[in-house]
C-alpha cells in the first residue's frame, strides 16, 4: 500500500470516528439525528384543560396545526373528556404526561427520594394514560422544575422532556436561545417559552421569535395552558383563541412546520 493511500485511509478513518462521536450524543444531546429537520414551532399545552383545548379543534384543523397536550391528574378524566382526547388524537395531536399529581419535582426531592418520585408521579401516570389509549411519549415538568439527575432518569421512560425558560426585561423571545432547537444542537431536553397572557410576551414578540426560527432554520418551542377567548375573573395562564389563531396563521403563512413531541423525539433519536 502506498504511503499516500495509507494517509488517505487514516484521514477517512479519523473523519468517521469524529462523526460517530458527534452523532452519538451526550446526556441527551445530539447533532446528527437531523433527518427531515425543517424549521417550525412546537405548540404544547399543560394540565387538564380538555374541553378548552377541544374547543380550538376547528382552529387547529383550519391551519393544519398539530399540538402536544401534557396531561396531569389523568385519574380525573371523564368519559366525555376521553372522547374529546380521542378526537384530537385522530386529528394528529399527541398526548404526553405532566405528572400523576402535578408535583414540583425539586420540592418533592427535598424530603423524598428519586425512586419515590418515579413511583408516585411517573409510573402511575404512564400506566394510566396508556390504559386509556394515550401512551405518553414525552413529559413536561410541572412548574418547569427539574435537575440533570431527573433528566437522566426520566429519559429512561420518555423520548423527550420539556422544561420551561422565561423571558426577562433584557432577553425577549427572539434572543431566548434555550427555547430554540437547532439542527446542530438537538437535545431530548427541550425548553418552552410561555405564551399565556400572564407571561407578558406580546404577539409581536412571538412573531419575532417565529421569524428567527424561519431565518435560522430552527424550531421554537411554546407552552400554554388554557385556550379561551377571555379569562374568567382573576384567571391566569390563558391564551386567547384570537391570539392562538394569529400564531397559527403567521406560522402557516411562513411555511413552517408544526411539530409534536413524538416528531421531536424521532428527530433526536
């Protein structure tokens, strides 16, 4: 074998090794499992607002939008709510877990073990949701409360974990890097930015974030709770239907994809 050919083979071997290391990922992070990666947004909704979410069904369908609904206290679901969930599932929406009883993980771990948290919040939620026909592929931390140890453990149960990240007076949505998934920095631990009225992020700022996602080829993750036109007296965590429609319309007009937790999970496998 010539010296030149030997050097060429060594270089190719080194490149292959570098690609393997990069693509194998560390602590839920990967940069090469980017098949079918397109810029877009991921809409997520937390808690158990089934009727409110279902009321936006026609709106989602109008813009061919898909969302992920993270359910807590699934033991309280009524037959009517389950029927609504099945209809949403048939439309292409996805359901995930938001804990069995919406416990703050960090507060829980101050007095109990991680094993206790799994036994009380995770295992029964997965079992009950699966029995009802909604096997959860993803998990959203109640209150966005998590640790790296929790992340590591819960990735044994879910393909994707969603925490939260907040805007500040200095850092608005368009500069909130944690809320974006990029092709070269993909993780099974994602962060959503709140769009409910109580989070103080304007429609203009939300649209600026969507513009960034399109420009940079990223996926912007949002989270919300209640969908209704007007909040009841002193009700927090509401996204109005009119604001939601503007988000759906703008995203659709920009030609961006609506991602579910399952699709994000598949991208980062």
